[in-house]
């Protein structure tokens, strides 16, 4: 259970920082063997999705007022209202990743998730991209000044995040910064986009999961979801506060270090 808690903490942190939660779960479990005695091969993907469900709940709770206002005004006022148009922007931005996820899910799960060197390289490359995109982009736009085309471009960038190591939050934040969104709002929109994508993945996985697998390991899943939920809530708050005065340099150095450590570990 300690291993389950540690993996859930990793998910709660890595889901919101631009460092790739999927890559962290795969690396710490498969390469560094954390939790391999508990998370058997037939439940790895289901467990990962469960942890993502915990962080999706954290997003829903933390931004509940925002989501509620978006929904009410999106239905009643449509794109004429700033909050209303955000709902439709999120829907438009979600479609590309949803289609790609359905089409390429099996290929990614069966091939890429076991290519640890590729995941390590993705960590390194995307770390540099995030830093460069942030460093060279002005902070001119806010969520209120976003256009539909901005949302769609950011949505398309999520397709790259299907590859563990690229990071969903990392790719969307880097793309948003390239489009000149300020750091805090770039992170917020990234979090908004996570909700439908992750919940869709959870629902899709539920149809594929043997219910007896959940029943036999119910305590593992419950603890994992709860821990990732509470850690996720804390991480959202801290990251938004951090980005008010700081850039993404620290995340680039972390990604470079972890990627190099994994490549060295694999080589040895």
C-alpha cells in the first residue's frame, strides 16, 4: 500500500506540472520497479487511469465555480459571453485529442508505453520546447482575449501528449505560451482541457476493464484515487501561485535530469 500511495502522490504532482504524469508512472513502476509487487501487469493501465480520475476530480472541485459558470452562460448566452464562449472553446479543443485517442490508443499502449528510451527522450525534448516557448513568447493574452483558433490549435497539440513523456499539460501550456497567453492563464486553460479528456479516457477504460479486477483490488484503487485527488488539489494551487512570478526553467532542468537518469539506468 505504501507503493500505491507513492505512485498516487507522483500522479497528483506530475499531472499538473509540465513533466508528464504518464511517463512518471511508467518510469517509476516499470524501470525503478516501484509497486511492481502490487500493480500487476494486467491492472497497470486501469490503475493509471484510476489515478488520472483522482486528479480529474481535483480539477473539477478546484475549478467547480468556473465550470458551472461556463456551462450556465455557455447554454444561455453562448459565445457572446466570455465565460460562455470558454465552454465551447473547450469542446472544440477536446475533439482532436479525443479522436486521436480512440484511433491510436491500442498502438500507444502496446508499443510506445514499453519503449522507455523513447519516453526518456520525449521528456528531454519537450522540456527544451517548453522552456524555449515560454522564454521567447510575450504575455499579451488572457483567457478573455482568446480566440476560437487559439483553442483549436492548443487542442491539436494534445495529440502529441498521447505519447508518454511529452506531457499533456506541457504541450498545451507550451502551445498556449507560443500563442502569447500569459503563464497563469495558459496553465488554467490546460487544466480546463484535462477534465473532458481524462474523464473520457476513464469512461472508455471502464468498458474495457474486467469488473472482477476492480473488485479484487478495490482498496488499491480507492486509496490511489483519494491520494491523487488531495495531492492534485494542493498542486494546482501551488502551481498557479508559482507561475505568477516564475517561469518554466525549473521544469526543463528536471525533465532533462530525469530523462538522462533513465537513459543511463537503461544503458547500465
